[in-house]
C-alpha cells in the first residue's frame, strides 16, 4: 500500500530542515547555500505530489460498486487511538478517497509550482530559508486538513494553515502595517474556528462520531430517518456553526475582511493562499459533510447560497475600485469563492469543487503573473503607474492574459466550463424558504444575480489588464530603469499554470454532453464529465437527496450564451472606459495604490461593523468590569483592610504606653479574661457531656 503518512510528513521534514538552516544562517556570517535550501523546499511538495499520484492509482484499483453505495472506496489507515471513552472512540486516521485525491493532486501540484516560483521571487531576501520553511509548513498543514479522516484531524490542519498564514502574511515583520494584517488574519480566523469546534461538538450529539465515514454512514442509514427528523434542530445548529467556520477560512460575509489585507505578504504567499490551499478549505469541508447539509432544514443550504451570492457581488463591486493589482485580484478571489458557495447552496457539491479546481489554475496564474510584473518593476503595485507592459514583459502578459481569459468566462477557458455549470445548477436548483406563508425558491433569482456578477467580473478583470498592459505607458523613469526579465524559476510555473488555465476545464465540458447522442448507450457524453464521475462515489448520495443527480431542465446552451454575453459586454465596457489608462491624474500626484470610492479601503464597512458590534461593546464591558471589580471590589476591599489594620494598630500602640500603672491594669485584665475563657470551656464541656448522655438514653 502507498504510505499515506509520507504525503504530509515530507513537507514537514522540509520545514524542519529549512527552519534549522534559517537558524544556523542567522548565527553565522556566511549562511547556508540557497541552492540547497531551494532543493529541499521544492523537492518536499514535489515528492508529496508523486505519492499522491501513486495513492490515486492504488485507489483506482480498488473495487468500485454502484455510485449510490453506502460508503465510497477509500484508503483509510488508522495509526493510533487518539481518544477513547465508553462508546466514543477517536483514532488518528487519514482518509484518501476520490474527493481527497482530487484536492491533494492540485494542492501538492500547484503548491510545488508556487514554491519553485518563490525561489526566483525571494532569492535576494535575507529571510530566504525562513520563508521556504514557512511554505513547507503551510503545505504540511493543508495536506493534513484535506487528508484527515475525522473532524479533529482536519482541525489540526485547519489551525495549522491559520498559523502559517499569520507567519507568511507578516513575513516582512519590520513593517507595522504588515504585522497588523497578519494579526487581523489570525484573529478573524480564530473567530470562525470557534464555530467549527462548537459545530463539531453538536455533531457528536447527533451521530456519536467525528469520523467522516461514520458520519456519512449514519446519515445514509435508512434506519436513522426517525433519529434525523428528531434531531433536526441540532443538525441545523451543527451545520450552521461549521459553515460559520468556513466563512472565516474562505473569506465569506461576515468574516471576509482579512483576505484583502493579506496582500501584505509576498506575492507567492498570495498565490498559495488564494489559489490552491487555504481559502478553498471551507468549500471542501462543506462538500465533505454534504450528507449533513442535505439532511439539515432547507433554510441551511439556502443561507449558504445567499451568503455566497452577497459575497460574490461585494467582491466584484469592490474589485472595480482597486488600484493595487494584488488587491484587485484579492477581491476577485472573494467573489469567486462566493460562486463556489452558491453552487454548494443548491447541493451541487461536485460543481462547487470543479470551480475550486479550475480556479486554482487561473488564480495562481493571475497572482504569479502579477508577481512577475511587481518583481520586474521593483515592487511597484499601483496599476495607475503601469501601462504599456505588453511588449516590455511578454511572458507576464501572456500568462495573465490566459488567466484573464479563463476567469471572465470566455468560451473554452477553464472558468467558462465551471462558471456555466454553476449558473446552470442555480437555474435548476432548489433553495426553498418559507416566506409570508409561501414556499419561495430563491435559486433562479440568485442565478440572475450571478450572471450580473459575472459581467462585473469581466469589467474589473479587463480593467486590470488594460491598466497594466494595454493602455499607454505611465511608467516613471525609475521604474523603467529597474525593469528586469522574469527569472527561469518564475517563468516555468507561469507557463505551466497559464496553459492549465485554458485546458483544465476539459475534464467536465457539459456542452459536449449535449452534442453527443443522449439516450444512446455508450454515447451519452460520459467522456466529457470525467470530473463528475470521479467524485460520484463520495458525493452521489448527498446530491441524490436534493435531486442534483437528475437531468437538468435548463438548456446548457442557454446558460453558456448568457454567461458568454455577460463576459463580452463586461469586456467592452472596461475597454471603453479605461483604454486610455488613468486620465486627468499625473503619475507624480498618485501617492499610493489605495482604492478609490467610498472613502478608501473597501473593507471599511465591515471593519466599522466589527468596531461597533464587537470592539465597542467589549471595551464598554471591560470598563464596567474595571470599575466594579478592580476599583470597587478589589480596591475597596484593599482600602478597607488597610484602614482596619491602621485603626487597630493605632489603638494597640496607644494602649501600650510605658506606664507601670497601665501595664498592671492590662495584665490583670488579661489574666481575668483567660480564667473566664477557661471556666467557660469547662461549662461547655459539662453541658455537652450531659446532652450526649441524654441522647444515648433516648436512642437506647
């Protein structure tokens, strides 16, 4: 059998080795070889990718029953008993099934490419070894998150990526703003993680286990229908609390403000967090617990869909006002994650994961392409100071053009395939919520909003391309003097991911299913939805409950036409508005890349809500407790004890005057008091003995 434990352990070893080299370099004048550090950092996730492929091949050799089988074929080693009491047993186990396989293949594969890219991007940085150690530790945590066989094991990775994001976002820790961004990411994620923990405890009370396979089997067991109906409230509580944890990791309303600020970290960090790892973990967890969500009350999934819809719209509108190229891409990540949760909200978990898959390619391409621009312009990030880079940086332009083509949803691009699937499932979806005595299906309404959001996506992403590459040059003389070619270690990942942005969607091309002869055995287009079939063993039962496995009524051609039209219209609007670049503002008068509109930072609204709803009440309660406890109780009692002690001390001191007559009187009074106490004790003893004798007589 493939040793699954090697997949996470190899990046952990890389982190330990490079961490030790970083410490050794800090204490020596010469420092370790950067070539050796690079070899360790890149080889660790690359070997994990290789072992993931071997495990996927082994998984494919296991016997596969019907898609609706109670449990999916998997590799499920348990290494030790973690906790055992009564009927509750928890093992430290790993779970490798088709869902895990799909996630790990692009997590380790794209993670390896981003690590290779980091070699060129961070080569001259003094903390090179430390940065590579952090990247490897991040990969270890993300692999544990995905590979965990139970919620507690997943939670270890969940917390690990939170810690590593703090370390990587605040990597350049001598800058106060970067430290603030790192702390913000850490704290906001901890708020969501509390929901994860409480939701996990609620889930134990329902099905008595935290193991993913046990949870799935419990909900799929027909004999538990009565128990599920009776525990509907607790299931809803568990599902919503776990989803609240997902809003933190995946930057959904209300816990989205940390993600744009996370752009303070080096660009490879942005690509790693945004593309293939941390922010997609919330979508993965909802899909992994799909059996829980489809058996929760309908309003739970409807809430997930609405949160995703609102987040997608907010991210798209905010992206229109960003001047920092990384901030614009950050808000596009927020918006695309909203699309994923919209799909999950109608139980189209396979479609949501397909968008996770395609998004990993084109978003990594866009961030790494932006990193190549920033690196070549000596860390210039303001798009108002760019322009005309199409010929000066052809490789960065090509890669970002491919990513742009995919994300706005033009035909054949990876985003076209996955985005149209989301729109189609929303048009067909069921998200029924009781309102005013009527059962309202919000899914088609959300579909229309999603099409408008897709148009906004085309506008703000085309704006990025126009201001950076296609408009007249606004480069300063200093920026032109620093212009440098893209190193080979950065170029190789860019080329691979750029082509992946175009071809990754072919594993599920629903339009070709329509072209082939439906109803004819062997020609139903099954070759064109390999991704869907690959995930069926894990997701089929959950999606069957919501009817997502049934034929869809809305024509894929209609959806494709609407999606393509929105992309083309958005493209035309952006080119018409920004084709001349930023007009009316001189380059010298542009002080920073702060966003325009709504008074600067677009997260201001949520930060103010946090300030009013959380910070101010906490300060008020703290101040109240300070006056009650610190000043009144502790201070008052301390003052009272001091005053009593002073009073008694002064009285005793005044009585102890050096006069013979006073001393004799006090001595006689003391002797009389002692005699009185002694006689009183004798009397009490006598009365006690008599009382005990009477009680014994009464009992006898």
